[in-house]
C-alpha cells in the first residue's frame, strides 16, 4: 500500500479517532494500562512513519520500523508492538480503510518463525534485506503447482484440509531445500529421510503424515504426472483411546474455583473470569475445545437464549 492510501495516518485527528474506535471495539483492551500501552505502541509506528517521510507501507518498510525499534528495545518489547500494530491494521482493513494487511501477509511468509522470530532475526543480522531472503512462502517452489492443484481439488469439494496443508507445506519445503525439481526424483528413501528429520512424536503422527503424502501421490498418479507412489505403507491405525472420566460436582467446583483465581495479564485483563467461563461452557454444553474457542459474541442470541456452534466436527 502506498502513502496516498494512508490519510488516516497523516491526519492526526482522523488517526486518533480510528485508534479510539479500535480500542473501544477490542474486547481484550479493557484496563486503563492496556489502553495506554496499545495507544503508545501504535502511535510509535505513526511517529516513525512520519519521520521517514511517509514511506509505502509494505513488508520492507515494516521490517525497517522493527529494526529501528531494536536500537532502543529488546525482542520481546518490539514483538509486542508488532502484534498490536497487526491488530490495528486488521481493524482498518475490516473497516474498509485498507485493502490488505501487509503485516499479516509478512507473518505468513515466516510460518515457523512468527513475529518474534522475525524480530529476532532482524536483531541478529541487522539487515532487512537478509531477513527478507529468509521468507519461505508455502508451495512457492518448482513443484508448488502440483501441491496446489491437489489442495484446490479438495477445497472445491468443501474440505478445509488444514492439517494436511501443514504436512504438505513441510514436505514441499524439504523438496526445495534438497533442490528437487521433478516429482520423479522423489523415492521411498527420500520420504523416509524427510520423516527422520521431522521426527514424528508418535506412530500415530507418522501415520498421519504418510497418509497425507500417500493421498497426494495417488492424486498425481491419477492425473498421469507420476508413474507410482513412493510413499511407504502408513501402517495400521493403533491409536489408543483413554476411558472417559466423569467428574463429580465437587471436582468441577474445585476446577472452576481455581480457574477463577488466575491472575490478570497485561494482554488478558479478565483472565480468571475468562478461563472460568471457558471451563463452565465446556462442562455444561459438552463442547470440544475448538468449538468453545471459536465462539464469538454474535453466536449468542440473548433474546432466545440460544447459542450457535459453528465449525464443528465434519463441518456441521
């Protein structure tokens, strides 16, 4: 995004109005200290942007801002400011002031580093250019189109394939690191070497990875792009299920009491009450943890006393 797209940064009154609206709408910024911190973090970026004669807001300039901050602060402090700015830019995008959030896009290119890892590398190298070369966008290698065709096929069928996408991104990155430019170069030994380096924590996890690769190569065989699948047999499913445990009322009461005693945190001012409500919701409604964590205020119908549960298992 270029500087002509950012009057909300240049005009102080408009900037302060948007900043106030953002803080008021953010459910996690409630205490006066948190509000002061967030205002300070985002104002810090605006001051730097103005001092640099309003550069285009892109990944390179955002990293330059981080590097500038590292001259006076540590990795943790700058990482916190980056997270606050990312949330503010996301708010601006949702309000229609921005077409995209370049800071969020930057994070996607460093999936296994995160914002803190990016800031740490900037501190280590002292160079924006050096860190930009470390970016590794999934499926950007020579064999990326084959992986994307497979994922697009299943996405068109209504599947999310979140875990599978993660496994395949790791394998595709391994192909790039070993300069593999043709699917015919991938054999069984190559797959085993990937597994050895990844070090699955259990036989079940190893089986999940192999099943993802096996389905990919079967898709490519059906399309005529490879002759056979080099993936070794994933083995039988031997996952053990723990017997269910029914908590007594006294145990539930003790869990809720302990959760309510959790101290507040700078980034989570209502920590105790939040965790108590989370455990109470899980217990009374029998939700999965992912279903409870995905709940939003708009899912609650206060008139009908109903709760809508979205993104459940099998996408019900």
